[in-house]
C-alpha cells in the first residue's frame, strides 16, 4: 500500500509540475497529499493490564479507586471502547464549542480545548474492575511521549492542553465516567 501511495503521489506531483504550475502550488499539493496519507491511519495504542500499572494509577496518580483490580479486554470490548470513546469525544467537543460560543469567545480558543482526531494521539487503554466487580476502562491519549516507553509506562503530564486527554468508561453499565483535556500553564 505504501508503494501505491508513493507512486500516486509521485504521478500527482509530476502532473502538476509538468503543467508548469509554480513550485509553491506543487509543494502545497505535496504537503496536502502527505497529510492526507498520514492522517488516515489509526492511532497507535497499547492495552496496559498489569498490576503495577493499576497500582501506579491508584497510588501515584490517584486516578483509580483503591479497590481497582486488573482484568482482560476482549477484541469485542476494545471495539466497543473505541466506538463509545468516539461518541463521547464528539459530545464533549460539541459542549466545549457551545460553551465558548455562548461566552462570545473565538472558535479557535474552543478548538484548543477539544480532543483532536484520534490519529494525532498515541493511546493507552487500561481495563480494570471497580469495587462492584464492574469492568471499567481508563483511556489516556497523548501527542508527545517525551521518549518514554509509553507501551509499558503511563504517560502523565500536567498542562499541555489538548495534546493530552483522558476518558473513563464503565463497560458493564455503559456509563460515561469522565472526559477532559489537560489545561494550559
């Protein structure tokens, strides 16, 4: 597929350059095509389900309830999580936009607090059981992993705006437990 995309890109550029368009337009076309190719991909993700991750989220970060325990996440549950989180993000972004609009603030400021297209993030999924034995999930999305081993270690930062977001869902009840982006310093 990469060779097909590359050859399509190469032909498009050659066509525009050969038709004597100026270099600026050819470069803009190249940028647009590369952006389209990159942004169509799924976000990179990992499922963290080890006890040390749960322990860190309870003790160090104070994110999960103390009685949380590890659990598995099936493919069907992962697909449900992806769909539910997309719906939650859509609703969250709409509420953010409406709030900024009602206050008479510019749209660009609202976008700074909205969750972007998920292809812009790396995502950590952490499934766990709550005190009632219900399956919940904590979702951590981020643009910058600071060269940390994000596939094994929770990425947790203060500030950073919408480059960082978290979501909590109860998979047993379908309840939305929380969503938000980080603030700005």
